[in-house]
């Protein structure tokens, strides 16, 4: 199983802070995003966003990063600061 965590506005838009998903047939962050996007049109819109940030086990990663059973994957919108 993979623990998936959503932060900031993404959590509010999905009305979901975290979920667990089977690691079967998922080997990269991009594949996880595709599976999440298939949940509904709203999820598709949010996960098709190319500026969505992701982290695996607290390390920032890109879509090609591998995922293994037991990993925690976090998604959050881009952050700006001043």
C-alpha cells in the first residue's frame, strides 16, 4: 500500500487529507497521478496540473521518481513567498 497525502488548497478542493492506495501497477509518481486522476473529473482536473508538486518520503521528486509499497507520497500546489 502507498499512503497518499494532500496539502493546502489541494486538500480542500478534494475534501480529502489522505488515502491509501494499492501499490499494484504503480511504479512511478506519474503513474500514481494517472490513477488518482481517473477517480473523477474533479480529480482529473487537479492532477493534470503540471505545476502540482510531489514528494516521496519527504523528498521533493518529479513524475519519474519510483514508488514502492510502504512509501508516503504527498501532493501540494506550488508555493510562493516573499
